[in-house]
């Protein structure tokens, strides 16, 4: 009996890999030589990890990429969920598990606040890593991009999506370091990735997070 449904893809690879795709489905990549029983056993053994990954994928994509910014709804801020709560207050304020906002706040009021937060946080992280990496950038802008988290122009000016403020700090750091590394290395060649890795040895975890939550950048 299959404990959890999955798509099996066999190839010449040497090891079994379990992958949760962006639709929260389990894909098993396995060598030809491995038996179905062995695959079943591995899936069974990893079931808690699989369920958790599927949950994260499903919840982030469904819950946070399609929000209407109303009272009682959850938003992501630095990777944590906060419930929007309208109260008697002058400007938005994080308080425990809540993002308190003034009564009758609308989407634009909340996104304006988020964009300000994004500017502060991203500027600060960029300055920190620019000095750490011995790199100079020309200027920094926030963007409304719905495809790219960040970009670097040939003259060294950086653009970052304001929606990065929804990602964990480690993910913001990865996007910042990635774009700063582009000032010296324009292509995604091995030297570029080696540079990123010396600054952030665990950068692949951030890439995984972005893959699992790619719909966040498409939100209106
Ligand atoms: Zn790049």
C-alpha cells in the first residue's frame, strides 16, 4: 500500500531523491536498480519530513500569495505569519502574532508600510554585505517586479522586490548577496557560485525556500 501518493521517475542517477514540487506533490527520483519496496520503505521513513514540506508549500502558496489584506487575514513578515488586526492605532505595529493596523486600513495602507519596512531592512542588509564582500553598489531601488526577487544592472545599481520583506532574513540575505556578487561576476558561472558560497555556505536552503514559495512574488 502506498502510504503517500507520489510520482516515480527512474534514471541513471545513483541515489534516491525525494522532492516536493511547487504543487506540494511528492516526486521520487530513483536509480533503475532500486526496488519498489526500498522506495516505499524510504518514503515511509521520511513521512514526517514529507508531510511537513507539503504543508509548508501548500500553506505558504495558498495562504499568503492570495490574500485580500483584510482584518483577520494572515500575512508573512520575515518568514513569520502575523494576523492583520484593525485597532485604534495611528500606524501599523507588529505585536506578538498580530500586525496591528489603524481601523479602516486598506491594502495600500498595509503595503505602503511593508514597502517602508522592506526598504529599511534590505538597505541595511545590502550595506552590511557590500562592506563584508568589499563591493560597492551604485544605488538601490525597490521594485514591483512579479518575476524577479532581485537584479543588478551593468552600472551596479540594484533592484529588489519589496515582497522580499515576506521572506525569512536568511532568504533576503541570499538575494542580496546574489545581486552583490553580480557586480563582479555577471554570469551564473562556477566562480560566481563559489563567491556566493564563501559568503553564505547554506545558500541552497534559501534557494529551496524561494522555490517552494515562488508564488509570493506573483501576488498583486
Ligand atoms: Zn543572478
